[in-house]
C-alpha cells in the first residue's frame, strides 16, 4: 500500500515537472502564407469631347445647343464675298480607352438660286471654301486667318473630313486641335451672288444652309489583355466613312401639260446630289420638290447579314414625285462605302412594295440609267444609284474585302503616267495587262503594257482570300504578267483541264509599283494546279506549270517598294519562285519590303524570300 502511494506521488511530481518544462520552452507549429495585392477591376470608358474656341469664345465644351461659326456678338453671320469665320476645334480623349475619331461637316436645309436659263442651281455649299489648319488658328485678323491655310488644305463643305487616333491621357497624346476656316472668297462673279441679282433668277429665295460638326469616336487597338492587344481588333467600327448628309432641301419645279418635270432639276443636301431629269411624273399640283435624307437603324432594312458583313441604311425621298413614275432619277450618295471592296463585297438593296430587292451593279458611272442600278467606285467609296421610286436603300459591305476572282479594268488608262489600284479585282486586271491577255467588257483585247516610266500606287490592303489552308483550286492569283495562249482564260476562276497544252509565259514589269505601306495577303500557288507550259508528270500526264510563282513573274528594271506581303505560300518544282518576284533583272529595285508569314516552297530551281532568280532574262 505504501509502495502504491509512493508511486502515485512520484507520478504526480513527474507530471508537474513536465508541465513546468513545457511552460518554460517555445512550442512551434510550422505554417506559411502568401497574400496578393488587391486589384480593382474596372471597365474601360470610351469618352470623347469637343471644345471650340474663336475670337469670342475660349475652350467651351460643345453640346447639341452650341452654335458654331457665329459673329462676334454670337449671332448668325450674314454671308457675302470676303466674309471669314473660324473655329478651333479641340478633340479630347477623356476616357480610359484609346479611340479613333472621325470629324465631318454636317450640312442640311440648303436653299439655292436657280438659273433656269442655264439649267443649273447655285448654293452656299458651292461658294464657301473650308480651310483646315492642324494645331489651330493663332492669327487675330481676317487676312491672317485666311493666310494661315495652306493652298492644298482648302476644300468644300461636303468634303471636309479629318480623322485620327487619341490615347488616354496617361498613355500619351490625348487631344488634337484642328482650326477650321469658312471663307467666301471674293471673285469676278461677286455681283451674281448679290441677293438682288439672285432674286432675279429665283424670286423670293435666299441663299442659306444649316451647318454643324459631326464627331464620331470608336475604340482603337491599344489596351493589353493577357494575350496581347489584338483582342479588340473587331472593335473599330470605322467600316463606313462618317455620314454627313441627313437633312432636306427644297427647290421649285415647273410642270408641263402632262404634269411632268419640264427640265432637269438638280438637288443637293450635304454629300448627296439628286438629278431629276425631264419627264419625271409629278403628283398633281406639285410646284416644289423636297429631297430628304435620313440615316436609319440597321434593323429597318430587314436583312440577314453574313458573318463579316456590315450595313448602312439610308432613307432617301423626293417628295412631289408621283408613285406611278417610271423615269429613273440619278442619286449620287457620295463616299458612303469603304474603299478597296471587290465586286463580290458590295451589295445594295432597295426596299419597295413591301419587299427588299437587290440592286444591280454596273461597271461605270455612265451605265447607271435604269431603275435599281448602282455603281461603286473602289478608289473613293462613292456610290451612285438610279431609282424611279423612293424608299429605304441598304448598303452592305463584306468587311474582309475577300477576292472572289473577278476582274475590273476601269482603273486603267494607257495615256496616264500615274495610276492607282484600289482592290484585288484591279490587281488581277494589272496582272492581265502586264501579261497582255486582258479584255474589256466588250471582249476587245487591251494592249500589253509593261508600265515603263509609269507609277502604280496601291491605296488599300488587298486580301486575295486563297491561302494554303483554305486552298480553292478554281481561284488562283497568277503572278503579275502571266500570259497564256488560251484567250478565253481571262479571269481568276479556272477549271483545271490537264489534257490540253497551253503555251504560257510571264511578261516583264518595268514601272514603279508603290504599295504605300499597304499589305497584299493570302494567296497560294501550286505548279500542279496552275495552267501553263508543262513538264511531263511522273505518270506521263502534262500537269506541271513551270513559268514563275510569286506576286510578280518578272521585274525588269522596275521598282517595287513600300509593300508588305503576308501569308503567301507555294508548292512545286522547276518553277522559279520569289515572294515578291520570281525573276529580277535590269537593275530592278526592291525598297522597304516586308515579308510576313510566308512559305515559298519549290524544288530544283531558284527560290527566295524576295527574288527567286536574279539576273536571268529567260522569263522574257
């Protein structure tokens, strides 16, 4: 019993000692942690503002109530020869996102003086000049303001246009100032524009026009995400140029005994001009015609767009024209489309009789003469239509500008030393003309031209839309200068016929081709898919084109400069291949050339990034 008590006491003492030891030491439990900083997630803000300054106002923010181009007392100016008005317009990026802006003059409600003797009309849009000074006007007198505008910077009200990009303030240039001058330049016809003389031509009419400024801003590529800054490459909505023609204009008409126009009448509002010919049927009792133009919502056109298509919808009306009229009127819509589109990229629709009808495209402006015909100029984006009745017109553009193999010779004039190419249709025409196998719309051959002492300028990017991954065997862009003896093969659409013999060659280019910094992209050439001279294939069939592969077949003494070629590839053998030219000779020059994403493959002959073979004239 004593032994048990002694053992229990010893155990208690040991426990107390152990506890006291723990209390006198550090007890460690090993842990670790990491904490990130706090990152606030904020949506970007697109915010553009316009401020104006002049002789009376300093840095005033513009809103819908602001009146521009006023006199020193803030009243509308009574215009006459010699009058000048100016505004310094400061565009500022006050948001967090980079932006691209477009600024144009808004004109509407113009009244004209009619010269019935000469069948013409005259208005302030024709008289007033618009001058532009980058950085703004600093002169303080009338003569100084006019003198500050360079001769090349004068234009018309309808053609005034400026665009550019602005960064957020913390990233760089966030504002831009343009000085805009409106000037009635004195001249030998000043007395004609005197109001009293004007009344003699058109009693009771006063020359007038409503003016304003349209400023549009859209998102620009700049900001980065985790993978770069190209995530918003479709955010730029500058597919269509700024539209500045919404408004109306009224003019008088004199009906004949059949209640038809007795002479041609021309009406203009902003960038849109309507030509109403003699013989147009009018509503009973009509003595005035009013043309009104309104930009509509996309949904109003009742069209289903393709994946890459964009739309602009306009409502153009001429009140006073009878619904039973059958005589087409010519409407010049101005530069409402992007430049550089091909025949397959532009469609126009006319909403009439409750349905939407596709309009017919013609090749030249002179051919626009039948109801629902239209002409598109790829160099300017200008559209001209013919309509006998009026309602909404929908303009649809394929924004990829993808080539469909068509050809357009309208750009070419053999008498000119300087020419421009605006799209793939015209580039294919250029190739045919250098090769000597081009034909006009009537089937008449166009003479071969090596363009010696001539300059061709590219004014837009070109998408030939036939890369190796999506190879279309029936749409091949042959080297510029390609020729074959088969006269019926004159477009980019081919059907391979391997059992015929074709005598082919490449003619030389000897002029200057200036890419102006533009890109020609997406074309694939394969010697087993192309028409031309052949070597026997391994199975004995004639299936091998061997003249040249690349953008140009043969540059002899010519110059190719300021050009990027992107996504060109080739396959073949015995076919000299260069991304820019298969052959080069005669001191040919290649300046400021960029080659990106290209893979020129060929066996058993010359092959290069820019030139395949230099100094070999066998291609002549």
